[in-house]
C-alpha cells in the first residue's frame, strides 16, 4: 500500500484508499487534527478537523448548523452575516508568520479559493547534524488573527487540503499518537522495531497558488510570494529516529519497540518492547523544537531510556495508555 511521490503534491484516488484499514487513531486534545495509520501501511494521514467554511471543528459546526435548521433561523445563501448559531457563510482567512534568514518576521493571510483532497508529503529523515528547516515557512504557526509582531501581512491565494499524507521510511508496525501540545507532531512505531518522532508542517494544509497577474503587490509582498512559491516544491515532513531497530535477534544494545505513548505533557515517551520491558524516554521541548526545524547541534535526537522496567511475565505489549494526570500507565500485554 506504499504510495508514490507525485510532482504536484496531490494524492490520487488510489493513494486515498486505506488498503490495510485503520488500526490506530489519535485525536488532538483541541479537536483540530486527527491522525490515522494502519499496520503494514507506509503512510500516516493527518486530517484537519476544522470545517472548510467556518473556524470551528467539524462536529461543532455540523451540530450548530443542525440546531439552526431545526429552529428555522437559517439565513439565506446570499447573506454574509452570521446567523444565530454563530456560523459565518464566508470562508474565514487563516493567518501565519515565519522568520526570514535575516530575522525579519513575515506575516501571511492565507485565503482558500479552492479545496483539494489529500496532499502527499515526502518524509525526510533528520539527525542532530542535518538542517531540517529547508523551507523557511515550514515553521509557520497558523492562527485565526494576524501576528502583532509583523509590520506587513501578505495575502496568499491557496488551495486548502483536508488531509496530509506523510510517507514513512518503513511500514507502520504498531500504534501512532499525536503530541499532547503539538497537533502536527507525534510518534510512530515501525515494523522493524524502531521508534520515530515526526513533524508535519501545518502550513502544508494550504498549498500556495499562483498570484493573479492583475493583482498589484509591493516589493516586500512579491519577495514573500516568491519564498512561498519556492517552499511549495520543497515541502516535506521531518522524521527522527528516537531508537534504532535491532540489527539481529541477539542484538542486546537495541530494543524492539512494539508500542509507545506520550506522557501527560509530552516530555516523556513510554515504550514497550517485544521482550516485555517498559522503557521511559525523556523528550524535552528542545527535542521537539529541533524536529520542527530549529537548528540545534547540541541536541541528540536519539536518546537512551532513563528507566527500564521488566514487566512480570515478560510478555510482549501491544498497547500503552497513560492516565490524564500522568501518574499511572496501563500496560496491555498478550
């Protein structure tokens, strides 16, 4: 079920098919994104849960729309005012900002003029010594309001994709999960026993379209649009190995990870091994920042477990659940 790279960044109908079904789901704590994966599949799918025409998650938008219709207070299609449900019939703009190489902050107003399906992103494996920030705008954070630090904001015409498809270096071998505080960062267990962290740039949901020849732009706005155009052809997701796969059955220096989960705040990763051990890895914010594109040569993305606990019975575990207060761990073994 591995999908091939296409030059236009879009995924075909075949690429949208879940050949191996869905074996793992993770919902962002703020209901903004949903992560889906399947054992044996080479891809992870990050789905935008916000309604394409309102700044609400889909479930809440549909609920309000239904309540409006039930009360008979729905507005006409030509009206641009909000109805009693709070749903605006105009597509809201999304704002973002990023820093150029000279340190200047660039503001963006992303206006969706068309809607696509799934967008395919190649997964680049990064290390502590590689430059992850190949695209300046990949570190951009999406917001519903303009960034105050930016003196100017450039309007960018975009195609909005509801789903981002990230290619993995190997098929998924276990569960995948989103980070508690970063709705486009997560972990995945691969079929060779390795554990990886990944980052999918949120701005990839909005693919930059060519600017209209009739629109007039300043020199700064033209420079920003050129940066966005160059970045689109190099847009990728970042993948970092937290643990290497074991080289052989007798390899005692590595662990064969069968499942993993983030701790309460995402600063710990609990992982279970094939031989029935529970591992705890410390993943401070600096590791996540390095994965997201910040150049940190002093950070080692591959870390050793701070705690190794042998579970009674030494059975392989297939699920780990961390309690909401972060004090208890549920270990489900075969």
